[in-house]
C-alpha cells in the first residue's frame, strides 16, 4: 500500500471516529473476498496487513479430503495485487466504514436506556417526530408525545430514552416525553441532592401534560426533601415545570407508614382517617364533607394519582356518607336476607327473591319465613299506628259533641251564658234569644214529626 493510501485511511478513521485497526480489518476481509474471485485462487486463504508500513500479503494453505488445512503457509500474493487493493478500497471501504459507524453508534447508546438526552426537532408528522441528537437521530413516536404539546422544527427539547434498537440502517433510538422517568431525570439535573443520592425519589405518578405527583425521601435528617426539590422561592421546581410546558407538580414527603403516606398523597386535601386492607390492597379514606371534592380532584385526577403513588386502590368518602353507611350496617348488618333483589321467574311469572350470594331464588312465602316475618310485623305495626291515629282523630270530635247533639241545638261552650256576666248582658239576652229563635224553630220543626209520633 502506498503512503498516500495510508494517510487517506488514517484521515478517514479520524474523521468518522473509527479506529485504524477497524478499517484495516475491514480492508483485509474485502481483499480476501476479492482474491478468491480470481482464477486459480486457493480456497483457504487470508490477507495480512502491516499497520505500520501498509504492506499487504496473501497467504494460503492446502485442504485435505475433510476440508481441513494442512501443510506450510504459502505466500500467494498476486503480482497485480496493488491494483486489486485499490479497486477494493473504492468499492468496499465506504460500506465497511458505514457499518463500523453504525456499530459504534449502537454501542454508544445501547447502555443509555433510561437516560435523558437533548435534541433539536427536525420534522414532525402524524406518526412520529425526529430529533437530531448530533451524530444520530432519535424517534419520538406519537404515542410518546404529550397531547397538548405542538413540536416546532428547530425547537430544543429534552426526552427520555426508552429503547435502543439495532437495525440494518443503524441504531434506532426511541425516546419519550410522557415517561415518568423524564421527571426524575429532570429533577436530577436541577437538584444536586438527588444527583448525589442524599434525597431519593421513591415514587412518581404522572398524567402527562396535566399533573404529576412525586414522593421524596431524605437520607439526611438535616435536609428537608420537599424543600430541596422546591428550591429557593421555587426556583428548582420551576425549571422542571418550564421544561414540561407548564405541567403541575405536587411534591409530597414519603412515609413508611402507609396510612400516613396515603394522607400525604392526597394533598392538598385534608384527610381525617385512613382504613387500609393490606390483603386486598385497598384503602378507605374519610375526609370532611367540605374536603370531598378537593380530595377527588378534577375528574378524579387527584385520587387517581394518589392511588398510583401509594399502590393502593383508594375509595374516598365524606364523613356524612360514612356515618350513613355505618348506621345502615348497624341496622341491617346481621340480616343476610336483605342482600339481594326481586326478580320475576320466566316460567311461572311469579315474583322471586334472588339472594346476592348466588343461592336459589325464594318465593315470597319462603323469603318472608327466612326473614323472620319482619315485613309482616312491620305492616302490622304500621296498621296499628294508623288505627291509633284514626281513633285519636275521632276523640276530639266526640269531646266537642256529635252531629246529633248539634242538630238538637246543644249550645257550645262558647255560647253558654256566663254566670258572672253583668246586668247589661242579661238585659240583652232576650234580644239575642229572639234573634236566634228562627234557627231554633227550624230545628224544632225538623224534630216535630218524630215527637208527634211518640205523642200519638
């Protein structure tokens, strides 16, 4: 190999970031393939290249019946091998260099899954967005983009490496803007305590573009984990919010006590009590009546994020709802027959009671017998109460006088003369009696036929 070719290979290796040994190995393979295409070439042959002088030699060995090499190594370098080498360099080296570059790029990013990169948006369409990372391009699929973001060409963004794929055309780097790991990496860039390991991010729940909840823990009692993430006047968390295009971030302290952690996860709502079922991974949360909507959040967002953060299924109830439920359970908790529904039998058309435990349906008589006659007893008691009400409503009328007595002209208490009335009232009494005489006569006439009959 002439010195000019050596200098060219060295310059290409330095420009593409490929080692000279890699180029020589690729050149040796290409020269070997070119030699075997010549007429009379040995089947078992190889090429040696001196990396210092650039001298290229071809060696070969004979093969036996079992296709195993035997005998001494022979130098079978053709006389015009320099011309063959020049043609091979022009035809093969560019392809080998591209393959070596792809391999280097893949090795560079293969171990960076879960890392954060900064790229410039090149182009965007309905399927994906391309980010220029410098030496390679990253693919940002539509599923990994925030719905509210509109990427503009030339804009610089940070993304989270999800996967590095090895393809024929080189490494394919898939990045994400919705992964929760992006929030963690951004805080590592802004908060030195997290980068140093003094403050840890124990849990993260995110709804991209809307809201994120993170739980932080401090390994040093003298450092407040929430204050370290917020920074002076919110400077640190503000940088993360700006990078996430205004996404809201709630920072809560992590706690080993799950009851306490659920209370903190539902912030800013105040929680009165937490009841956790560890086997079912379920938590019943009781909040004051005025805090119910705040604990649930807009469209249930606060409750969903708290559930993901704590790893529990959370049911939020107000004090009034819990009191009503406890009263119901206290009154009907022992009545297993009360759990079920009334159905209509398709064959007989009879109304049946279907218990909630899946047992066979019961007829009304069977249900009444199993329930202990509570329904009949309640109906009877209601009927007795109605009878008492009816009797109580008739007694006042009997005290005031019956219709017969009114028809007979029995005076009311209000019309009875007062024994202590003055003389003037007594003088006016005949006039009043005369004025009422017509009514008395009418009443006497109505009674007259009966008295006449008695007289006869």
